[in-house]
């Protein structure tokens, strides 16, 4: 189940995503274990997407 989907653009090579614990519906997420995935698409449209993932605990 997706709790929050963040989208954006980067004008440079560095990306610093952050999540404040707020869900897509606007409420606070419950404490517990969460996994995340970041997918970056090449700016010029050439080559494969870069996907990173990890886990975190909220609360």
C-alpha cells in the first residue's frame, strides 16, 4: 500500500528527498516500519531509470 507519493524535478545531479510523516490523505502516518523507493528518470530520456530503495522506522 502506498502511504505517500512524492514527485518533483531536479535541476542538478543531487536529489535530497524527505518525508515529513504526512500521508497522501493529509493525516499523520502511524508509527512502524516503512519501505521507500526513489526512481529517477534520465533528463535527456536516454538510458535506464535509476531506482533506489530502503527501509525506515517511523515513531
